[in-house]
C-alpha cells in the first residue's frame, strides 16, 4: 500500500519535534492507521541543519514552494507560523489538492 507522504514547512523547535515524532513512531502510526505514513520532505531556511533527516531518507529543501508543489506530498504540515508567506504556501498547497 502506498504510504501517505507528509511534508513539513519549517524546522524550528516545533517542526523538528514533529519530524522526530513521525520518524520515531512510524510503525505505531502505521499500525493504528492501517497504512504507512512517511515523512517525505521538509522545507527549512537552514537545510544544513537537517543532515539527520537526510540520513533518514527525507528530502530536504530550502524552497517551500518546491514542497507545496511536489506531486508526491499528500499532506503539508505548516509549522512556520505567521500570516504572510506561510498563508500563501498553505493556500498554494490547498490549490494543489493537498491536505493541510
């Protein structure tokens, strides 16, 4: 069964914790949902700080637009905050048919 691919916008304190939780609990999430969930991609202003995620097979980008437009991302988790660019990326993700 195809996994549900998750993309995270922002790797601050909350974004990093969310990414860690998704990776650490992937098997339990799969068991409860009956379908695999994969942290597929993250977008961060500081991609050099995401080496551990790259090592875990997660795509890392400095371009949030790339994430919200990526055809394999099913769910976008916005953890940037604010109402400016974050709102624009959320609206773009919704326009692309993604869950946010």
